[in-house]
């Protein structure tokens, strides 16, 4: 580490050599982070990453994100838990092979044993022996609007989660902490629902054609003009599917001879789009500006492999809010690097649009940046707008190019008219063009709920990942047994949560993910934080995080 980088990192973190027993990172330095005081009763486990940016030239307010290192004892016990599950998995596979235990797994027919196998036993090992044990925590059928509260259809299994049967009972008023309903627009009453009903009567539910043929309606034109005005860009284009907005448009923007620099925690749609493009892909560490700058320098100095010709394009691909970590992109620093090295920037605001910023216009608005600094602005309508689909915004030349070359634009069916109207109405409410203060009130309520819930969990002694302003709140569970137990016990208390484990997360970082909504009341959040699980005591005791001093 050079002297300059040791004294002042690109991201503004001050570094110093370790003193008096402080835990050092691999390079012998620790980051200086002291933006808020922790309770003296407990001492936090060693920090994994705690970034406190203090460079006033890039940030208008403190930028704090916390990612704590997994405690050593918890990590050891977690590995042991997965090891025991793996051993029992091999034992059960042995029993299934000899028909001692009934096998529910798809197998190759004897007549096809000489063909290439369709079912790889080893690839399905995790699904058969680990995922099946906790499968009841996912795909739960809902029979109501996924608002602040929802109704869940009760189901049972008689063969250890291989199949389920509905009991005919409905669990009423389950507090919904799993849906991405950030601004509370997932509702069947109100202005958005009424407008969608009117458009359904006028246009029907579907279009039955692509935009370039007979599926371009005036409601689509109105939507795209509104999106461009909302984002502050020259032009925009709407798509019927959020996942395809990434996976089908990135291949239209880059190709062979181009370089994509992708954050290691980017969504699967971004990863798929980058792979389909045929571009060279290099991954930088999550939100690590040193790692990104090193890749940019190497790309410019060395060029393409073998030929060493300059790259046709260098595209930096990041997200606004990372949905599994709850972290916010360091956009001011990425914009500075992008300008310095003449690269392009692709920003996925699926979770941040509508949920961040004084006017709800995403992470660009949150940092007070110029939208023109971002070359390709992408987002989805499935979260804050309570609808479906996605968009891309930018310069008019970019959008005109995508209309002709994007597979998602040329071959996909047009967005459903009532869905488009839902987006238009909710977006106008956020912008305040409906003549009310409902949009501003919901943005303020979401911010208050986020800060309140995060602070509440921290005070109870949990390890919480992410940024203080992120409505995505990952609560660390670690051990595989807790994944299933936590989800089941919370549902018994009428609380619906999302639990996540390997391979969606690192093997020792299983978690429960809460999504805070403006529709949640303080009483609902208190009910969640004070839920009693695992027999006696609060569920905070189920995940020991701090060691008493």
C-alpha cells in the first residue's frame, strides 16, 4: 500500500496503522469509523467493512454502511451445521439408491442410460437434501393485496416438503415484511386502482402485439414522456419486464471487443445480460473504489488480451440499492472515476427509484448529482410503483438506438395498458402532480420507518447489514437451522418474512431480509421487533451478536 493510498483512500476513508490491540485488515490498516456510538454493554464483533466517507467534495452528507465480520464461533458452528447436513444427505441418497427410503427425485429412465443425462445427481444434491428441509419457507400462496398486511393460504405437507396441500384455511392479517412495496402503492383501492380500472375498460388487459407493430398505444407514449421528465433525462423507453430490461438491453449496448466492469453483488439480470453480450467481463469488489480504479487503469494500459488494442467501450455496471445487502452504491466516486477514465456508466435503480432521494427520484437524487452524469439509467416499476416492467433513460440518441436494436423492444409484447396507467398515476403522485401531498408524505414516512426499524434492531443487539437510509434491512441469521426456524416461527406470529441462505448468499451469511414500507405503521414495526420466537425470550437471543465486555 503506497503512502498516498494509506493516508487518503479514493473513497475518503481515513486509514491508520493499528494501535493497542485493534484488529487490522490484511494490509495492516483499519478504517476510521466513528459516526455513531454503540452501546457500552456489548462490543461488536470485528468489522468486515464499515465505510464512513467524509470527503466533502463528493458527498453532501455522511455516508455510512456497516458490514460486520461473522463472529468466529458462529462461523465454525455454521460450517459444522452444513457439514452435518451434507453427511446426512449422502446417507439419505444411499438409502434412496437401495429403495430403503422413498425417492421423490426425478431420475433417468433405464432405457436412456446411454444418453447424456438430464438430471445430474451432484448438481441437485443441495436441492434434495438441504433446500427440501426448509422449502416450506418459500412460494407461500397469498390471496390478497400484498400491502402492509396480507392473507396467506395455509398449507401442509405429508412427505417432508416434497409436495404441499392446501388446508382451506386462510391466515388473515399477516404483517408483510417481504414485499418491495416501498411507497405502499400495491393496493386495490385509491387513485391508482381507479385509474387502472378505467384504462382496462378503454383498452383491455392486453395489447397482443409488439411496440414496433400494432402495440404502441398513446398510454405508452405518455408513460415514456413522464419517465423522462421524472428522471431529468432527454428520453426514455418502457419495457414489460424488469428482468428483461437488463438481460436484453445490455447485449444491445456492448459486444465483442468491449469491457464490462461489474460489481460482484450485481443482480442476476445484470450478470446474464453481460454474459449474453459477448463482452469481456471483469468483476470488482463490492463498492470498493480502489478495486474499480485498478481495473480501469489496467484496462487502459493493457487493452484487450493478446492484441492489446484499446477497448471499444468500457461499461461500469452497478446498482442503486443492492437488494441482498441493503447497501447503496458510492455513486459520486463512481461518477468521478467514470469521467476520469472516459468510461460509460450503467446504473440499475430497481430498488432505489422511488425509495431514495428528497423527491424519490433514486440514488442520483439522493446524492444530488446531475442525471446527465449517468449514461444509462435503468429501473423497474415492480417496487415503489406497485406495477410491473422496467425502463431505460438517457440521451435521445441512446433511446432511439435501443428502439431498433434491443430484443426486448423489437420482439417483446407491449406493456399491459392498466399496468402502464398504474405507473403513470403513482409517478404523478410521487411528483406531486396529482394536486396532493400524498407522494411527499409517503417518501417522508418511508424514511422515518426505515430509520426507526434499523435503530430498533440495532438496539436489540442484531447484526444489520447495509446503509442507514436503505429500506432493505438484512438481519443476519448465519446458521442453516435458523433459516427455516426463523421463517416458520415468524409466520406463527402473523409476520411474513423472507429468509435467504446459500447459494443466494455466502455460506456463512444466511439472513432474514426485511423490506420496510411507507404503509407500515409504528405499531406494526414494534410488533415485528418484539415478536417472541424460539420458545422463551425475544428472537434477538436467537442470534448472539455481541460478546459482553
